[in-house]
């Protein structure tokens, strides 16, 4: 029986078999196999399926970074450079991060006054993923992001953030982005948060400096409107975020916020039931630009109290409660109700008839629920007879626009080679 690679996941240091998905590229290494041996006191589990999951163990009590660098030094010795001289070595360690996408179902408190501001509900999905690889470097070099439609100003902003942290924390090792694959940008998958957190975490990992998830959330510059992506990066799952304390300042999106002074308040994280789901990126729909998003927020907000109350009811008593109870019918009903609420209805209308027509078609072929993620245009859909609905959607829109996914309840995967 052949040995299957083990992958170090971000959730509580678990060692588990990588998810088999055509869009998921799990990077493995001798490091993570050694971690698996240490956690179980023996060789990595052979075989797959139930046997591999039955051997799952937690790495305790060391932090993920401590394990990484202890094993790097023990296993690799002088054969690889770790530290300030690594950039000049041909065998410099490459840190890899594979991040699940996040689905953002809705913002919640967008009213004129109240207890809180923003907040939302959403969850992680296993595919598509953002995959990044970082090598040691004297400075910070993120120019490879240009290949994924990052603008020069966006690259410069993230570079400056990392350089500032290097100086503030007296870090001697920088990093260079050497590989990157991202889902379509500004489509509703949360790639901006994934890239920012992966870059920050890799910077500290390459410097053997332990920082908490809370620290990374607070210093990544994301989460201005919602904390769903900040939470799903580390642990996946379904998340209810209660936003931050009320502030009468104008309401803006995350991409329009450079500094987040008060982190979003995560109220609940639940394991997302493994209900079959698919993703449709509507052909012909264009991403909403930052300027369009800013104008949209300025024109549509704040919402009347009645609209805020309606969103809150469906998000909490509908979606959140249905996830907790594993009630598929109630979940689907609440998802569809959220699409009819004032805020999500306005977001869908931003795309003209295209997204709404696609959602209607998905419903007509047997989908029980259809949701647009964030400001779109990506649509997530569920169906009891999923294979039939998926086949019909693929015939209508083509295999490049439709793909299967599943919930991610684990978060990012870290490895090295």
C-alpha cells in the first residue's frame, strides 16, 4: 500500500489528508510528513480514506512556526539557508500557503444608527483557492501579483505595509513572491484578504517569529467592512461577525479602508455542513471596480431601520440557526430570502440583468438556493439532486464557468519545499 502525502493545515495544527478537488493544489513536503510522524509517534499513515482520517492527530504544544523552524533546522541542517543569507542560496526554503476562498452572504448593520456597524455572515469554500509561494529575500518583492491583475498601487500598498512591519518588529528577513495563482479578482472570493494574510504570515514564518492570528488580522489592513475573510483564512467554517462599535462616519467597503482601528467581532464559528454546492461565474458579468463600489456605498447607504432588521432576522434566525441545526430546507429558504433583502438586491442590480438572469436559470433547473457572494458576480448554488443541476448548468454556461466545490472547515494550509 503506497504512502499518501500528509499536509499541515492551519486549524489547531491538524495533520490530515488533502482534499481531493481538481481545483485544489495541496503542496506537500518532507516537513509536513515529519510533522505527521511526530504527532503520531511513527510513520505517516498509509492508505487513504477512512484510514487516513482515523490517524488524524493534533500537534501540541508548540506553535506552528516553532514546529516549522525546529524541523527545518533539524532535517535540513546546513544544506539549506534559513535566515538573512537565504536569499543568495540556491536551496532557499520556499514557504507555500494555500487559502480557501470565502463566500460572503451579506453585510448586516448598515443603518443610520444602532449598536454596531457592518458585520455579516459567510463561510469558507475549498475551491477555488489562492496559492502563493514565498522565498527569503533581503527586502519585500511582491511584483508577481501583477500577473494576477493587481494594480501597481495595490502592490505598493501591501509592500509598504510589510516593510513597515519589518522595521517595527526588527525583522531581518524579507520575502519574495515566487509563485501565485488566484481566483478571478473582484468576483466575490475574498482574494485581497487571502493575499494580505498569506504575505504577512509568511513574512513572520521566514523570520521564525511567532505571532497570533489576532495580530495578523489587526495588521493586514483588511476587514474594513467585514471580518468573514479574516476568520475563514485561519479556520474556515461558517462565521457570524458582529462588526464593530457604531461609528457615524460614512460606510465604505473593505477595499476603501487602509487602516482598521477596531477589528471585527467574531461572534460564532460553526462547522459548515457538507451540502453539495457549486459555483457559477456568470459569463458576460464584469467585476465591480473600486470606484464603482465606493459610489455604490455612498448612494445606497445608510439603509432604513426596517431593512436592517429584515437582514438581521434572515441572517441570524435563518442562516445561522439553520447551520447550527443542520436544517437544509431552512438554510436554503434563508439564503433565498437574503437575496431579496434591500442590500443584496441592490448589489445584484449593480450587474444589470446578467447575474439576476443566471440566478433565475439556476432556480429553474432545480437549484434549491442561489446566493451572490459579496458584491459579485460569483453565484453559489445548492441542489438536492446536485448532479442533475450541475450537469444542466454546465450545458448552459460551459465547464469554464461552472465548477463543484464544498465547504472548507479547516482554513489555510502551510507547507514548505
